[in-house]
C-alpha cells in the first residue's frame, strides 16, 4: 500500500502545472461584446425556431458562441471550423446512427471519428464534438444536417462577421481556408 501511495504522489507531482499562468487576458469591453454576441445569436435562433416549422438551434451552438465571440481569433472559431466541424460531426453521427442504431459503442465511435475527421480536414471545432451524441441520442433524421446544423451555423457565422467587426480592435475571421 505504501509503495502505491508513493507512486501515486510522484505521478501527481509530475503532472503538476509548470507554474505558468493562463495566457487568456481579461477585457471587460470584449467580454461585453461576447455577452451581446452570444445573446443575439441564441435569441435569433430561438425566435426562428418559435416562428417557423423548423428547429434552428441545438445545445452545441451555445458553446460555439463562446468560441466565436469569446476567442474569435482562435483557429477553432473560424468559419471553416464552425461550419465544417458541425457538418462533419453531425454527418458522422447520423451515418452511424442510421447504420447501427443507438448505444454506447455507437456514441463513442461517433465522437472519436468526428474528432479524427475534423482534425484531418482542418475543421476542428470542439463544440461539434457533441453533435454525434445529440443526433444519436435523439434518433435524428438526415434533415437535421440541413436544419439546424447547416442553416444554424451559417446564421452564427454571419452574425459573428457583423458583431465581431463592430469592435474595431477585432478582425473576424482571421482566415477563411
């Protein structure tokens, strides 16, 4: 027991952070833009859902807003990653669901494959990692790929283009390809 404890504490010490601080900076004006951007996008998508016969919103879009309005200059926040990441991940989830149904193995494979495909296509977008879970657990149809995923991400990117560039200290996107 004693040697196991010593090994555990040694391993924990090895994993200890290097003492560096977070590189994230705090800016109240930028945080205010983040509040406004996230509110505006989710409100618009919610209103579109209420006023139409389509679903325009899904839970991972909240996390997408954190990225596009909070760290807009990250490669993970760029239009290619937002739209491509959500499309690829949702497509993987739908494919696996329609081939194999629901289940732990299917959900795990969906998330794993989505991560791999996003990485090799340079469309990595962490919120999209949840998309296979969303579609598999809900038993979604292929139309989910168009609405809410494609149309919703286009709305998010369009709003991010407008809102982020209202702040003259920002440039969004930092790249398209």
